[in-house]
C-alpha cells in the first residue's frame, strides 16, 4: 500500500523499498529531522552512501529555509536539469537568456539575471556550474538557503568551500562530486517534509 506524504504526495512502493534498504545499510537515526531528510534523499538520488559524511548542513538553517520554502519563497536554479528534478514547485532559471562575456560565464550571468528577478530571500539551488555559485557569492542576495552542490574537477570543491566560508545558510559537500540530481534532491527533501513539523 502506498504511503501518503506531505501535500498529498503518494510515494511509490519502489521508493519506499529503496529508503528501507538505504536505512538498513546506513544508520541515519542520529541526524536531526531536516538534516536526515536531506542526507537520505541525496543518498537516494545518487545511490552513494558516502554523502552521509560528505554533506555539510546546519539544522537551524534548514529549519528557517523550510519555513521560507513553505511560505512561498522563490526557488532559483542554475540549469534546467535542476529544475526538472524539483517537483511540486515552480523555479526560476535564466540560463536561456544569459550570455557569456569577458570574465563572465553564461552560468554566472544567469545568476545575475535571476537575482534581478527574485531579489533577497530566495532559495538558490546550484547543481552544475561552480561559476554560478561563485557569482552568487558576489551578490548581496541574502538567501533563505543556498544548496551549493556543483560537480566537477575544476572549481567545484573550491566554490563549495567558499560557500561554507561565506557564512550563508547552506547545504554543500566537501568533495568534487555533486550534480543536478543531488541538488534537486536536497530541495525536494525540504519540500516533502511536513510544513507543520516542529524542529526542536
């Protein structure tokens, strides 16, 4: 029998079994509620248990972001692949309108354009381009949360380290791995978690 989750989300039995097997192989019970939700959904999206030690989260930041998200804060993504993975929420992606220039990648320009659209208080989900994350850090974006999980051997780990050093509320990881699927999964974890849940 399918299980009903927040906002009438019906979870397919295959997904339920996948999470059961994940928890059989990895004890996540010590994580606080939202951290656990993010860690498990990221691991589920990548079938990679190492994310349990690689992800960097903060429960208080997640709780505030969760409140903002369920209150309707805008969600900005760096690429359409991230947008495609986010369910039950419209997103802003300006990559199609962006152009590269001297010292500016197309991904970075897209972040500038998106910030012009949404202003402060958005949730930013970056799963592809390190330069998008780097550009976001130059803006006075005052984000509700930055999910910074770009992937690659050039600039990815460094941009995520810069995100952590910035002091912004964030989800990141230490290694070069990441990508659109795991970034979308981290946002979905907050979307799927009950909006009325208390985090104490």
